[in-house]
C-alpha cells in the first residue's frame, strides 16, 4: 500500500454485519487495506469489562512476541498484566511495589486517575514496537461505542500514535453520537470516516436459537436474533444465563469476571446471591488497579440488586468503593451523597470514621477550589481521630489513629500551618513504630514518611526530606514517584547528575509518565543538552498532546536553533490549549520579530503582557519592537519596568542604557552600564559602551 495514502479508518453506522461488509469493501478498493494483524477485536465492555479490546490484542500478541524476544514484554510488563491478568504465568511482574502488594485491609494509597492513560500509551508502544517486519498490518476493532473508558484511552492512543503506514487501525462503531468524545476527537483528526453501507452485507439469517443468542453474550444484532430468547418464559431465560455463567466459570479466564460473568449472573436464577459477590470482586480489582469508571459502573449495577440481598452490610462494601472512585473522578457531589446516606443507614463506628475521613478529603482535596472548606475538613477528621482512639484492637487503633491524623496533616498544610502538619505526621510515624511490629502496615508507614518528606520540602528542609526519601526508597524501591520527587529535590540542591539518575530510574519503573520525562527534559535543557531536551519534550507531546509546558520549551528550543516555522507551529498549537499563555505569545513575538514583522510582533507581545504584566521576556521583547517602530519612549517604559522586576539582569541594564544614550541622557546611561558592569564584569560590550559614555561626557 502506498505510504502516502495510508490512513486509519472509522467505519460507523448500521449493524455489525453492515460494518464488516464495509471493511471488506475497503480491503478490495484501492488503496488496499493490508492484511490483518489478528482477527477483528470486539471492544464491547460486556465481554471482559475494562480493557476488553486491549486484553484481546495483548493475549494474541504477547505469546508470539515472547517466542521472538522477551525484552519488549519485560519493558511493558505492568501494562500487559494490568490488561490481561491471565498472562501472569508467562509474564512475571518485575516491578511490584508496596501499593501493588498491599493486603486489602492495609491499602491506603490508590493509583492516580491518569494511570490508565499511561497504561494506554505503554500498550500502544508495545504494539508499535512488536509489529511484524514483513509489511504493514490492519487491526479492526468493533463495538467501539460500547468500549469501557480504559479501552477508549487505549484505542485513542493507537490511532494517535501509530503510523498507519505500519498499522492501519479500523475503528467500527454504531452511530457516531454514541462514541466517547475522547476517541471521536482523535478519529475526526486522524481517520478517514466511512458510513457503513446497510445494503452491502449479505442477507442475514433469521436466528431464533435462544442459546446461540445467550452464548454470544446477547450482543447479536441480526434481525430476529433474539426472537427465540424473547419467546421463552422468564425462568427458561434465567436457566440459559445460569448455563452460560457456568461455562464462563469453567473457562477460568479472570477477565470474564469483569464482564460477561456478572452480566449473566444478574440475569440468572439468583441475581443477588450469585451476581453481587462477583460484582464486589470486580469492583475491588478495578479499584486497586485504578480503573475508576468501572468501579462506578459495578457499584451502580450492584445497587440495583441490593434490595434482594440478605446481607445488609453489602451496601456499604460497594458504597465505600463507589465513593472513592467518584471522588478520584472529581464527581464529588455524588460521592458526598453516598457518604451522607451511609451515615443515615449505619451506626457502625468504622463506617462513620471512614465517612468522616472521605468527606474531609472532598473538602480539602477533591472538590473544586471554590467548594473546599478546610475548617469543615478538620472538624470531620478530629471526629474520626477521636473515634479511632476508642478502638479496642491494638493494631487497628494504632493504624486508624495514624491514618486520620495523616489526613489532618494535609488539612494543616492547606490551612498554611506546615509546622503543625510536620508534628502530626512525625507523631504518626513514631506511634506506629512503637505500637506495631515491623511487618505490619508497611504501606501506610511508607506513605507517612513520604508525606513527611513533602512537608520538609515545603519548609525548605531539603536534607531532611532526602533522608526520608532514602528510607522510603529502600522500603519501596520500585515506586516510580519516589524517584521523581527525590530527583526534584536533588535538582534544587544543585546535584543535577543525581537528579538525572533518579528521573531515569523513575522512567524505567513506570508506564510512560509525561511529567517525569518533562522534568528530565527541563534538566537536560538547563545543563546544555539541547538534543536530549528536544527529544524529551517531543516524547512528552507524543504521550500527552495537551501538555502546554512541553510546547513552550520545545518552541524555545526551535527558536534558538533557527527553526522559526517549527517554533511558530508549537506556539500556535499550545495557544489553542491555553489562549492566554504569556510564554507562547512571547515565542510568537520573537518569531515575528526575527522576520521583521514588527507590527505582528508587538501585537503578540501586547497579548503576553496583558496575560502576565510581570513577564520580563515580554516587556523586553516589546521594548525592542517598539524601538524599531520609532517609539523609543514606549520602549524605555517597558525596559524600565523590566529592570524593576529583574534588577540583576545585566542585559536589561545594557539595553536600557542604549535607549538612554539615544536620548543623550548620559547620566542614566552611565548608571545602568556601571550596574551592568558590576553584574557582568567580563562582558566586553558592556565595558566598551561604558567607556564610550564616559569619554563622551568627559568622565573618562
């Protein structure tokens, strides 16, 4: 296939059979679609829940890749095992952390909301790096409108990041309105859109076999496909779902427990008794792996069945997971409604402590800033601490007290009292060391030291922060963010080589993590490694096209290297994301100034100054173009403001002296040049200008 004509495709509308026929037509009409990487993949969440499509792709590719070269799979083992736990016997997890190994009762750290996007990027790289070398391939994905949020990110990453000349991704969906906007926007930008031809498919038989319908997870769309099923009595339909559930259990695939198995159990003969335990296990698995949209979906489905459940504690078991997932997804009003209902429904102290803490986190962390209330959060946490002190069990009392005091420490930081936060966290650490055995609650004890290190950083006590990070990293050596945070401290301490080593270790331990790569690029830039910095910023943008700071820095590098078109493109792309970004307007101003389009340059600098009146680069740049446009007084005003903001900048002093000289204001010119000479005593241009002024005034 001609590389210039290679495209990703979006086939939409009609039935699945219509779309399949349209895809077949695309393989026959020039430019021909290449051969399939594997059979068409179904992304419908009903099959295997989160990562249904990714699971199918990974399980098909990984065994073959392992036979050729295990290195790519080892590099992406976190991603592989996250989406296909069934491969655990073939792919050992080489990067276990205290978080991933924590017992359910000891888990106090949960993954960031963005983890699934990092996994999606890692999977896209795995697919890209393991494509066959003997020519391009096609990957067809069906039912994309029914994909779970994790698959939406995965499919978007494939379409956005993989060259269609190597892998043409064909996304098939029903009517476009049902497609998740995150995927739809990528398809709009990068895929050729084709409406399915309803007349293109072969005549479909009138299936009336109820078992065929049920064993296909009730997804068939052919006319009459469910006619036999609908004709059955309710008990007969339930029996078929029970039979299918038994088959799925016997298959032994873990991921069926996230999709088809709970679906059929909920429609079987004992919905509450059979489906709820499976839904609870699915919600727990997804919570600990950071699949928060799925947690909410499982909880919603469970709540619909709970009226018939004999165990009245089940509601809380789902609710506590639902509330946390909603909080992390920023759906905080829904989360608070759950906690309020729990307080009404239960008298169990454990429930009330958990609700107090979780509601406090809404008011100090998860709510929009306008809806936060630190004093209310503190009051709630004080109640939780008081209740925890009354618990009879030694281990539980110590753990819960420390957990809630640690939450209060966050509130104290937000209230502007880091010293009190430090006292609280240190008290928690000392209490747990005194009351617990070394192997008890290892994760939370690590979390506490990590939090204390962050408080030390806020207080400027960097050496003490490093000491805590040394302990944390020793206890949890595969947790990437520890190295990121320590690298930031080392950089502040002027230890760039050690900071670079920490950033690189963090990158090896994590799925693709834009923030770590950005920090490494920024460090490389400061150390003069412009090629390395450019590579890092480009990779960040590839991973996260909305990362504005990467556009700023890459645009600056392009400008320094004389690539004005590239600099302008980065600036304009960044401004689409952040229209009032002063730094990007400065880049445009510099590009226009280099091209001697001084009117456009001044307009860009005007926007930069309007966005940030304290940005020295905008003021000094505008001063230059104002002078070029014959407005020296306006230029002097800008430089004077710039000098006020950066009085120790020798170049600003030198440039302002030039304007003073043009006005024959020799006294102020000499004053600026003397200040500049003191700041940069080896600068020959400053020395020559100062000598000229002194000679002119007879002061030499």
